[in-house]
């Protein structure tokens, strides 16, 4: 890693509300988030140097999404870097933005993403053929199969009780009732006792709800010009790492940083976190608030272990001791998480957590506000944790 000579600041962003019209095209979704963000941040389109955009939409049928996205946003002839890297791809888009600014080539960059609700290929139906991937990519398993196997393996290896998963989902729902952007904002609050039951309904409620179509955008700038747009900029750093896409290689993989871990740990996220903390000049003990991508409660526990908020295998203890709540040392998923904010793939799974931490550090979260939040971490992953991303925000001046 070379010496970093220019800091990158986040000055704002926006995300579409839940349940946007089903007939919106990807162009409408992307433009809505893009232009709302520019308006909210007071940035003129002519001043944008670059857009990095992650997408998950099969309506983009040909091999040139870059100019299509640029045309939809109305920024031609400015460049767009198109990225298709599953749910966590906006982390890579933000990595592109970070490097463009830190290098000095660009001053103002938009990182964004969008994903429409897919009515003809639901997540439950995704498989090694229907999801357009190599035949043995998922060993013949759907996303749901993989998640169930991973959770069962993690639960057995570390003796995780249902009460920990129920508490995770309950706390996510508590925060979501205080976040107007959450999918469950207006829904009845579930009972903790119900979420801890060993039945299909409870299991479903402990998993992520589908947010539907969603788009979001964020603006990053060089540190010396941030004051032109806001008096509360937030310092941004990001790192990511890949893990083998083949699930069989999660065991005894011959790479030093991965060989001692298996299906119950996230070594890719550990590697990304190590780099991210080094760049940001912090340790896990410095973190005030965390948002993790949690399609299931167990996956959320795995994530907080990987980034050092709790020891490996001890996530259950952190949760059962009240570690997610506002009065803990480091509250978790104050935006509502997968179970209550909702899963939005390329449109929100990295961005929602980053935006939440941005608002937390600026003191703009009302009833879910973390007291004196100065450092926030968020994580997201893509396709069976073959990609893990960490974003780190710190209070500016």
C-alpha cells in the first residue's frame, strides 16, 4: 500500500424509499437517486468528474452499460465506471471513487448503485444455471440453500442459541421503527418471544425482508474542497477482499490468511478490515457504531466477529449482553439491518450502512442516535461471501 497524500471526504447521499413503483425502469430509479443527491449536497452536475455505478439489472442487455448509465443520468460526456459485483458492488464503486480522489485525478465523484425487484427470477429460485453462472459455482445450491447450510454450520460450531438470533432480529426491528427509510417502519413491532421460537415463521422473521427495487447515491470529494459544500464532512476510507467463489474452497484454502477458517468464519472480511483499519489509522476498539449486511442474524454475528467487535465465535455473547442497543459501547445495525431495513442488493446493501453511519456521525438520527458517534464501520458482501467490503467513516472537523 502506497503513501496516501490526500484524504477523501463524504459530503452526503440519498436512497430511494421502500416500495417504489414496480413499473419504474432502472433509468428512473438511478436518475431519482442521482439527482436527489446532487440537490441535497448542492453539487452542480457540471462539477462531477466521474460516476462509479454498481448495478444488478438484467434489463441492461448489451455489453456497454457505461454509456447507457451516463445517458440516463444526463451527464454525457462525463465517464461512468460500470460495476457488476453482486450486492456489495457499491463498495467497489466507492473504492473506485476513493482512488480517483486520493490520487488527485478527480475532485468530485459520485458512487451509486441500483437494483430492481426481479419478478421472474426470485432469490429462492436462483441456482447455478438460472442465475447465469458457472455450473458448479454454488455446488448446485440456491442462495437460500447456502444461507441455511452456513447458518446451521455456524450455530453448531459455536453453539449459538436461537435466543441470540431472535435478539438480533428484535433489535433490528426496534431501530427500523425509528428509521423512515426502513421497509418495516410502519409495520407492527414483533415480540421477542416469537422471534426466538424454533419454527418456520420465526426463522423467516429472523432473515432479511425483500426491499424491492432501490437505488442510492453518495458524493465524495477531496478534503480541501469539502468546506465548499458542508460544515460537517466525514472522512471516508474503504477496503475489500475476495474469497474463493466455490464453497468447497471455504475449507483448508491454501492462502495463509484463509487456511485456518471455514464456513463459520469470514476471512475475506477479516482481510478487508485489517487493511481498512490500517488506512484509517484506527483499531476495532475505536469504533462507536457498526452496520453489517445481515441476510440472517447468524451472518450478522459472523460479521461483527470478523471486524473485531467481538471475538471469533463470541458474537452470540455480545448480542445476548445487549451489545446491539443504543447504550452499549458499540451499537449494531441502527439503520434496521436486513431483517427490518430490507435487502436491496446493488441498490442499498453497502450504501444503507454507509449512509446511516454518515448521519450518525453528523448527529442526524433522532431517536436512534448513538451518543457522541465519531467513528462508524459498515460491511457488505456479495454472492456467498466471495466479496467482502468494509467502509470506515470518521468525524471530520
